[in-house]
């Protein structure tokens, strides 16, 4: 069994084995004609259930054959131009190469003595990102597992910074007074974080959005004022730069003004909109982000990086101390004096992947403009899609895109019952998924079911969008036709 350990004596076997796997994936990518096969849970479960994990196949080729059957054949393929659903992106080759390297070397970024150069590479990428944001000379941050974790960490720092606002209050008692302000279309991880941070159930104040799904700053000002009047503590405002559902960007400069006025921590959740940090054409859409106290970025959404690759950035490096704990075995306090850079001092995780390497490879091979251009292309594509939808009487489209998302619904000429229209749209999404021809997402707008394109693939064309819209209309029509039959 030692022959499976990766070391000096097995380098050749490593090369062969990994190449074999890469060949399978490459063949798959080259021949995939649909984003999905439409396989059902019921069809796939028995194939996985019947595998006895206590009876290994002992042969890589045989395991890869089996994997074809239980995974590769029916996986959802994000590189396909008709995958238009979630914020999971097609990935760039330099990043996939980085992934292969980082797992083979297997650095762990918690301490210098498990990482060495990896630590410095991560730090340089953090500095690169904070400079792009414009966070100033004492900014810092750390890579995380995703936007959810970045938001949690940012709000932890905000909570700790806000606590002294109530003199004499300690621990959970102080938490009950804390309030977070986020728009009604902010990410659910804000509420989840509030719960994890021990805040009261009504800690997150939902701020209404305007017609373009941007936070209404008049409402924010009113709620901040009410908070102060009631003797509560405005712990943080979470501005979203690219909402998950609409790609809308909250008015960052106005929000920054209000945060300054009320002494409130400004967190910008740019999990999606961070792609504009590299944009050649549209960087100005996130102007004001430089005034944040903390920022969430998901490179695995708009920098074409494989899952996971994300970071939380802060204006003031010293605030990261709220995540610092020392262990004698790992990162004893004396190492701080010795100026040994242990990233665990800044992180919620301990053992941590060298995800930064993927972004490093990407920037070194393609350059920031290269990545930014790809994101610009999907933003341009969304603008084209908006025109397509706005001109098509079969569809109602919600907001003009600020990034690369389109939310719309099929509206049949013959049917006026909104519940029936809901059902037709739900059916169309399901039927499309089951056909595997394309994958789209869904969401609710003012209580009604809508469909969603999240465009992250520069290979998607206007023609693809047009074909998928026809498919949606076809499925919805079929549902309504059958529904008429049922009624008669
Ligand atoms: C996706 C997303 C998140 C969560 O990020 P994960 O990487 O999925 O954990 C947070 N905020 C926004 C606005 C998002 O779009």
C-alpha cells in the first residue's frame, strides 16, 4: 500500500495516475454536448448505493471507469455555454493547474512552518486585492472558504468593534442591543452569521430596495436613526455589491456617508461584484467600495477560479486580532514578537488550503486585465440579453443588469391567473433541467416565481440565450396546454 503514498519513489506512478484522470476529464469536456444529462436522484442513487466501500477495486483505471458511471457522465458541467443558472463559473486553465499543484504539495496556510512561500504568496494577493479596492495603507485580510465564511468573519470583527459602544455591557447581554442593516435582497449568510454570532433574532434589520433592487438609503437613514433613538447599537451596515438574485449594486458612496455619520462598520459583500475589481470597462460601478471597513470577495464567482477561492479584506489590519487565538503547539504568542507570519492568527480556520495559488497562477499567466475582460464580456452579454427579453412580448424582465444576471418570467398571452403563470414557470425550469438542454435558476420577485440567467460564461452567445428562451416558452406552453386539458 505504500506505493500509493506520493513521494520520491512514486513520482512516476503519480504522473501516470494523475494524467490518466486528466485524460478522462479532457475527453469528457471535449465531447459534452449538454450541460446536464437530466439524470434523476432515483436513477443515480442505486448506482452509488450498490458500491461497497469495503471492497476496493485496487486499480486506478477501474476506479475511473466506475467514476464515469457514478459521477462524470451525469455531472453538471459549468463550462457548457447553456449552463445559465448559479454563480458557479467556468474555470480558467491556469487556476486548474494551480489546484493540481497545491493539492500535491499540500501546504497548509495556517502556519509559516507548514507553508513558507505559500504564506507570502497569499499575503501578496491580499495586498493586491486591497490595493484594487483602495482600502489604504494598513489594510489586510485572509483567504477563506467562501463568501459565507467571509461575511461571518467580517461581522465577527464588526461585533467586537461595536461592543465597547455600550459601556459596562459584557458578553451576550451586550449583543442583544446590536443591529445589522442589510437590504431585503442581501445574502442569507448575513442572517446566518447574526445567529452564529449570538445576536438577537431580530438583529438583522431588512432595508427595502428601490425599483432597481438597490438598497434605499432614505430607508437606511430612517432605520439608523430609529436604532439610535431606541438606545440600540448600529453594529454594521452590509452593502451588497452584486446581489445574488439581481446583480444589483447598493449605492456605496451614500451608504458610506451614513456609516460615517452613525459610527457604524461598513461591510461590502462583493462576493459577486468583485469581478469588477479587474474590469477594464466597468470598475466605476463599484466606486465607494474603498470606504468599506471590510469587504467580501469570491474569486470563485467572478474571477473564474475553481471552488473554493475567496477572501475577506479589512481596512484596519489590527481588527483581525479578534480572530486571534494562540496555541503552544501551533502559533505561540512569542512567534508574534519573532515576526513569524502565521496566517492562522487572522483566520477562522486552522488547517487551510493554499487556494491563493490558483489566483496567483491566473494573474501570472493571464494578467488582471485578462480576467477582467472575461467578466466584462459576460456583463456585455447580459446587456444584450436584456434587450432580447425587453423586446420579447412572451417575457417580463425585472431589472436592467448591473452585472451579469437577468431575472424574467414567461407571461402567456392567454392566461391571466398569476398562480397559473407561477406554475408554468416552475414547470418550465424543471422540464428544462430534466431535458438537460440548458440549466437556468429561479427566484421569487414580489411573491411570484421568476426564472434567472446568471451569465458567467463568455462562450455563451446571444443565440444561446435566444434558444433557451424558446425552450422555456415551449415547456411553459406545454404545461398550460396540459393544464387546459385537465380542466376540461
Ligand atoms: C454567493 C454569495 C455569498 C456566499 O458565498 P459562498 O462562496 O457561496 O459561501 C455571499 N454573498 C453574496 C452576495 C453571494 O452572491
